[in-house]
């Protein structure tokens, strides 16, 4: 079996993580389906010490988070302390803020700030990680924004998302290989086509070639793969995660 650890991005279960009671119920559910790796994202305003106590109680490993960009700029010491509590070194940005992606100049300003934040985090044993959507595949002056992030922000790590890579017009498995040594966590987010529309799908039930993606993750040193689904539509999120996590385990088993 591959050494890659498998988990769940809590953004999928965000509506079930808005207070301490529900957060604990969610961790208990995940423990029950054999999941002990999570990404913390979009949970409610829960005391960080309570979050840490519950993470410890259920023996969860937090592989990465998504935290507000403003906190990285203005509240970094407290943010680092909160990650120390949960023994997590990877601090993620969920997306570029505002409309900075709409011009080459905006992207440049974002990269400058990312370099500053990443340097401060690195000095305290943390890594700044960037999660992509499709906007990073916009081209300005002949170059994709994603490629500028790779080349111009050397201390920036990535949380590659397979669904948004596919939407961005690249082959996820191929593009993952550009991130060797620059990513520890990968989002396996699946896509299905219904009535000629692209929709989110439980991992392993859609059209993305996750066997190729898994092999690419092994080749580039990914340590964690987590399932994520932005919208579960009419399916209860717990059920969606149960289906998707089982799908992820099947993918891992056949690619060990």
C-alpha cells in the first residue's frame, strides 16, 4: 500500500461543523468510517483550544487548513499559535482574494505579499499553501497565473484540486507533476456531466482519471489525499462523504 494518507476536507461537511457539539459529532462520524485525517476549513467560530481538544480526543491528524488571507496578513502570530495547538504545519489560502486575479498587475501584488507571508511562516516552521480553482489558469502575457505562482513564489506550497484543474483546461495528472516537492496535500474532487452540465461528484463516481492522478501523487511526494465536494446537491453530506471516502480507498487499493 502507498504511504499516502487518506482523509476528508471538512469544507464538504461545513454545515455540520458550525459549533463545538456538531464538530464533535462530525469527528465521531469520520472516526466511524475509518477516517483519521482531516483538513480544517469553513468550520464555525469554535474556540481553538476546544478544536484542539476534540482533534486529540478522536486522534485526528490535521494535514492542512484553509484560513482567511486577512488573518495571514494581520494576525499571523495568533494563527501560527492555533496551528501549533493542532500540530499542523500547513496553513492554506482557499483562493485569491477579491479580484486580484483579473490582471497581471494584481497577480504580481498577490505574489509579493505571498512571498512575505511565506517567509514569515517558514521562519516559524509553517508552510503557506495555495489551493487552486480555475482562475489560476487564466493567461496574461502568455503565461498562466498558476505557472507564475510556481515560478515567482519559491516558498509557496500548493493544495492542488483535480476538479478545478480539469475545469481550467489541463489534464490533472499531468499538471500535478509540475508540483514535485511543492505540495503535501491533494484534493481529489470528482466531476460528472449531467444534462450537458459539469457537476461535482463523489470521489470515484465521476469522469476524472484518479488512477493516473494517484500515480502522479505518488511520484511527486504527496503525503495526503483528501476528498472534497463543494456541493452534495440532494444527498446528505455525511452520506456523500461516506461514498467518496470509500471510493478514495478503492482508488488507493488498486494503485498501491
